[in-house]
């Protein structure tokens, strides 16, 4: 016979053992699920990575190791996994801006349907394809257009408001942070204040005549129309949430405050990159053709931007900024179509 006192003690012992076991199971179980969650979810679970975007992600490798040429850092080799995820998100936003932020954007509807990549080719890594290699080494920097020292955020916002004719996401949003992180990371190995060869847009030699929209139309019909269409409106994809061939003018194109609205930027971009497949090494247009097609495209209708706050010091306006007042006596027409050399000579003579 068990003494009733001992029996009570035994029951209490068993009870506390069961309690202890329960606590252990709950703790271990919790730990297990936490580990599982950590493995399978991005560091920031609000970041949605589209399958289609992942599949179209560029393979970042040395794009061109020609002497002095910048080599794109390899995203797949980034050891900091949290950083890598942010970089991947930034890259996707730049490649597929419209899917996220276009008129049918999944996150917001704040842009015209173009992608950053339409003008910053291959995820912003293409030599003379308006790549981002010089950004990290040169920002923040003073820019005469705004008359202020600009951060990378401000520069990205500019392209949202001008090239994408829309609004920029807040500078503290995951999207802006990811894009800025990606853009700066691409140029992380570039020495401060240096510009790698092939960064940005190629500067074409000037013609000694005014550039000619009528000649440009002939080039356009021959070499651009097949993709960008005779009405310049481009072609959308089947889902109608992004462009297969982006527009060159009209309501969904870049506005009058955008970089490409300057003839020299357009001509330099096109010479090294268009028709699609052309490169700076294998261009398909002569300099004259590139200049004249710029004159034609930038004579078509496009959204207007209020530029009254730009260029607080008008003497700093670029030679091909097409809106007065100017510090020289050349007309708006000459600032738009050239001949440009006399204007540049005048500016160089009067540099303070
Ligand atoms: C319609 C064409 C176009 C689109 C679309 C576009 N940009 Fe740009 N971007 C330009 C041009 C042109 C420049 C100026 C290049 C120059 O002056 O040499 C520029 C410059 C920049 C710069 C500064 C580069 C430097 O080296 O100083 C950054 C950063 C930038 N863009 C980011 C973006 C981002 C991010 C997007 C998408 C949200 C975007 N851009 C969309 C045309 C475009
Ligand atoms: C075979 C099709 C094709 C032809 C032909 C072509 N383009 Fe493009 N163009 C594209 C594509 C695609 C893009 C966007 C590239 C990307 O996102 O990677 C583009 C982008 C552009 C852009 C920057 C984005 C924008 O919409 O403003 C300009 C400017 C441009 N093309 C001008 C021209 C000009 C000028 C010609 C003729 C000399 C031309 N293209 C011929 C397919 C073409």
C-alpha cells in the first residue's frame, strides 16, 4: 500500500514534469518554426520578388574588359545576403519599373509605363548605355540645373519626375532605398570623383550645320519605326502593364524637362544603342543620322514640365537646353537645333 502522502507527492512530481516537458516542447517548436521562417522568407517579408522579374534578371559579369573599361560587380557573389536581397529588389525595380509603379503598377500607379532600364540599359550596366558606374563616386554633387547639392535620391527623383513623367516614391520607402543601394553598389569600386570610361552617355562630335528634323524623319521611318511605331507610341506587352517597345513621344513618353529632350543626350544615346542591338563598338547610324533623328523625335509632342525653378544661374544652362532666357544672344531655336559649336565656344570664352 502506498501512503496517501507519498501518493500526493508523486502526483505533484508527475504534474511538474509534464509542465516542464510542455514548456520544452513549446520552446523547441517555436525555435523550429522561427528557423523555418527565417530560411524561407526574405529579410524583409514585404519585399515581393516577381518570378518574371527574377527570370529576366541580367547576369552581371565583366561586360567589357577593354583597357580602362569598368567591370560590373557580380551580384551573385555578394556575401552579405541581406544586402544582396535589397540589391536584387533595386535591380528589379529598375528593370521592371512599370510592373511595380506604372499605370497598372502592383505597388503604386505613379509613372508613365516606361522602365528605368529603357534608358539605363541592361540594368544600368551597359557601356555608353547610360550606365550608373559613375554615380557612387560623384554624388552628392552640385548640379547647376537645380542650383543645389544633390543626393542620389534627388537624382533618382528627377528621373521619376521627368523621364518617367510621374512622381517619385518617398525617399524613405523600401523602393527608393533599394534602387539607390543598387545604383551606388554598381559603382562601389570606382575611385571618388572619377568617371569610368563608358559611363553615362557618349558625347558626339558637333555637326557644322543645324540638325534637321526633316532628314531625321527619313532615318526614323527606315530604322526606328518598325519597333517604336509610326506614331511614336511604341508597343505594349500582352498584359498591358509594360512596354515591349517604349514610346518616343506622346503622353506616355519622357517630358520636356528630361535629359533625353536635350539633343546631345538623345543623339549620343541613340548612336551607341539604337536600333536595338547597336553598341558603341558596332553603331548602326552615322553621327549625322543620330543628330538628325534626335531633331525629328524631339520635335514631336510630349508632356510639358514646369521648368521655372530650373537653372537659377542661367549662365550655367547647357548649350542644348532649349528654353530661354539665356546668358548669350543665341535664339531658343539655335539652342535646340544648333549649330552648337558657336554656343559652346562662347560659353567656354565666358567661363568664370
Ligand atoms: C527616358 C529616359 C530615361 C529614363 C526612363 C530614366 N532615366 Fe535616368 N537618366 C536619363 C538621362 C538622359 C540621364 C542624364 C545622362 C547625362 O546627362 O549624361 C539620366 C541620369 C540618371 C542618373 C544620374 C547618372 C549620373 O551618372 O549622373 C540616375 C541616378 C538616374 N538617371 C536614375 C534613373 C532611375 C532610377 C530611373 C527610373 C526610376 C531612370 N533614371 C529613368 C534618362 C532616363
Ligand atoms: C528592334 C527594335 C528597335 C528598333 C528598330 C529601335 N529601337 Fe529604340 N528601343 C527599343 C527597345 C526594346 C528599347 C528599350 C530597351 C530596354 O528596355 O532594354 C528602346 C529604347 C529606346 C530609347 C530610350 C527609351 C525611350 O523610349 O525614350 C530611345 C530614345 C530609342 N529607343 C530610340 C530609337 C531610335 C531613334 C531608333 C532608330 C534609329 C530606334 N530606337 C530603333 C527597340 C528598338
